């Protein structure tokens, strides 16, 4: 179990849309959102539901990220993904995981040895711990909301969920 969980915009957006932001909150886990992620979300809409949710949860910390290391810059990721990975790299001496949905950002995390999760893995964990009853309606809602989910990926997730 990670003692720090650093979260990017996409998982925040999706979990808020599903009404499941609390899936990020676990005992003895610090949930951190880099200020660059908040800036990205706020630029689109200052009252973005994900920004409002992050700011209203006392268990979520907003962190300022020092300069992005070159090893992260070399991946040409967005500002939010880069900040998440830079913070994950800086916290690598502690138990840390980053929560990212972007495939390229996840590959960067893997190359840096930073453990990752995504929105779907959080939903699967919630299914197995009884926090959600069924995964299929959530996948349908995510897909309808714009998350790119192939039929193959949906089938794989439903198999893991036992549905």
C-alpha cells in the first residue's frame, strides 16, 4: 500500500463524474494533487467539478512541484502528467504511487520505476472490496463521458471484476 498517492486530472475528472472521488481516500494514505493539475482543470473552467471536489476534500493536499526533471521533460507530456511524475520521482524514497490514465505517462512512470494505478484499477479494487456493486454501469458511464475504452479492454475489466 502506498503512503502517498499522487493524482492526475483524468482520474479526478472520472471519479468525480462517477461520484466516487472517495475511492482515492484510504487510511494512512496521503492523497496529493499537484497545483499544475489544478491549473489545467481551472483553465478550462474555474468551477470545474473536479477542482471543486479537490478543494472541498480535507484529505486531499495540493502540492507545488519544483522544476520538472529532464528525465520527465524528455517524454513531452502535458503539464499535469509531468508534475505528477516529477512529484512521484521526488517522493520515490517513500511508498508512493501515481494515479494516471494517459498511456504515455504510465509508460514514463514505469521507466522511472514509479508504481501506477488508473481509474479502472481503482474501480476494480472498489468492486472487490464491496465499495461498488457492479463495474459494467460505471464503464458505460465512463465511455459515455468520453473515456476511450475499447471493447477488448471493457471485456478484460469485466472478467477481472467477475461480471
